């Protein structure tokens, strides 16, 4: 089956119209103008789970540890050093002389308050998996702190180098998540000077930034606007209103790459696109509780054609419920489903659906990809009522167990450990539509063992069962196209994080 050409993005009218007379913004103002496609629900990094939130988190806040995206080496950031006291206790020596953007000095009190707040499930951190492995934090002295784990968790250092940022205790105790979302305060390389929720974010260089492995920012100001339509973004790129856009679809990126005034950089990411099916029946009686139906969905998708025709770049087929570079994500453990629409139809007939069935189908991003996936399902008899929602709205529906099938993506917060994906969705949490006790048991072992080989063994068991039971239909990894004017110097990293500290003017 070939993808319907109408599903491919061809609307380059705005680009063509503007190409004859491009005009570029004057870098004299030292302001980089950037577009976000997706609306960010809350700037507070613990109360959103979007990639845009990760980008702002890394710019505005710091963690105790930093992982170099090129070497994967862990180095100190807000902590100068750390050591394991025992299997569930980490002790940190903190960096002295660091101040938050509001002038509040950074010390052990901030670490204790942050950890104790986010680790308390009642406080409602969006992605519990990022924090619920911590029990509490304990102050030893002003610049020594211990973090106590609930259980053995060998990925602790990886998580502390990623989504776990430190907040100012005095400010956060008063402002809370809503106040932090409107007036963010961190120690990071950029401070936030203006927020229009979901629409506009203005960052300013932190002149007092400490000697961080992130590096010192060179560009003075970052002006970020939410512009959902990619064609509008490109028109503004040509008019000079934007300097950098990202997550640009492959066909538009290819056109822009032929124009001398733009740099188009393509980089792989850890993001996986997959179909999540309600195998547990949380949404009520539905066909996806039947393994044969789930297998049919897997056989119905032409993964390679999606990669070749739509994603392109450094994307690839994926059959695992995690990204292959992540520790414990063993590709050989996965059952693979080659494209076989006739096999899919046979399985549907065996499941009692010889004429197919109808189902709501949800997505929140990449309509072009979602429509192509829907065309594959329709071709084998699965008639879809396609519903495109905002990410936050679909997430809430998923948490409430109201979604029979949906096209989802997960970038694992760029955490290079299988626990950041497979354990996020298969351990009976609010986003687990499988609720398989055997998978939960194996993941509990894999997540807590301090023996690397045992971790691999039990992640392998979980991946084998998840894929053999066809609980999901993993499809492809993402790549990201970054497009920026020739005034901007930037080399993207493969972890899907826009690093403003790595950007400068030519």
C-alpha cells in the first residue's frame, strides 16, 4: 500500500511567495527569535511533560549533576562531588557561591525542600517516574546533603542529571507551581523576564551564572513564541521575524536546505512514535483487549514506508517500547511485525471482526503521520474516528483511562536508561493501559537491581512479553530538523534538547 499523496505536506506557498525577497532580522539587538509548535501548559518543569518544557528546564534551572551530551560523562553542576553512602543513600557536596535569579543563595535547604516537595506524590508532579524513586533529602550542613532513595535505583545519577532541577526553597514555598509557572526562578544560564502562558516566553542571559559545565551563554536574549502552524513559522523565518525553528517536517526541511540563507541540520533523537492500545479495558469493552486485534494493528503498519516517505533523516524502524540506545533496551528481545495487511485482516476475522470495526483514534501531534497511520488501519478494516487534541488534553484522557487507541510519542526526557520509557508506561501507573502483573514484577527487579547484567535480563523479559503480547505497536524513532538563518551558529545534539548556551551569532 502506498501512502496517499494527499497526506503529504505540500503547502509551501508561503515559502515560495517569500523566497523572492527574503529579509533577515538584525542581530544587533542580540535577540534570538524562536518558535515552539506545541503549547506549553506550565513553565514549572515539574508540572509539564512536554519537550518544550524540557528545553526551558535546561535553560532556566540546573540539576546537581550534568551529563555531557557528546561523551555521556557525568560531571558536577550544582554539586561539586557525590558518593554512594549505601545502596539507597547519595551524599552530595554542593557548589558554594551560586545564587538564584532572584538573589536567593543556593544551599542545602534548597535541595532538601525541592526533593521533599517533588517526591511527595500528593504534590502532583506530572511525571511521577522522574521523582518517585526518591524518599527524602536530609541536610548534613549548609553545603552537604543526602538524598534517600525508596529502594535501590541504579539509574539515580542519570535522572539527577536530567529532569530533577533544584528550586529556591523560600520562593517556591510561597509561589508554588502556579507562581513558578508565571515567574520562574532558577540558577540556570538564562532567567525568565516575561511569560504569557502557553504563548510567549522571554529569556535574558544570566550575567551571574556560575562556572557550569553547560557553558556561559553568548546570546543576550531568547524570545520564544508558540506558533502551531509550521507554514506560518516558515513564513516568519523568511520575513525575519524568526531566527530558528525546529521539528520541521522532512519535506519542508528539504526545500529550505536548497536555499543559501538557511542552515538545515538533521539529528536523531531518543523519541519513539508508537500506538498505545487499551489492552486492560480501562476505556470499557473494546476490541484491543484481544491479542489478535493488537497483533493485527502491528501487522497493518508499514513502518519502513513511514520512515522513508515521511520522517526521513536519521529516523528508523522501532519494535521496542524504548529507544535502542537506552541501557536495557535490547532490540533482539522484541517480536517484530513485518508489514502484512492480509495477515492483519486474517487476525481480525479470527478475533470475530471479519468486516472490521470502528474505534475512536486520538493523536496530539504530527497530523501528517497520524493520518498516514490511520490510512493503514482503515485499509485492513479498522475504521477510525480521528480526534486531534492538545497534548495536555490527551494526556488527561489517557490518565483517566478513556482512550482505546492513540498515536503517542515519548522522548524519555532524554534519559538514556530503559526505565525512563518502558517503566514509565508498564508499571500500573495512570498511563498504563496494559496493567500486566508479570511485566510489573520483572520491571521492579530491573529498575532496582544494582547488577547491570540482572537489569538487562529483566528488561529483556519485560520487552519480550510486551512485544509478544502486542500491547503496543512501536513504529519509528524520530529525528529533528532544525532550521536557522545563516546569522546563527548551532550544532544540535542527539538528545532533542535545544541548548541556547550552545548558540552564537556568526
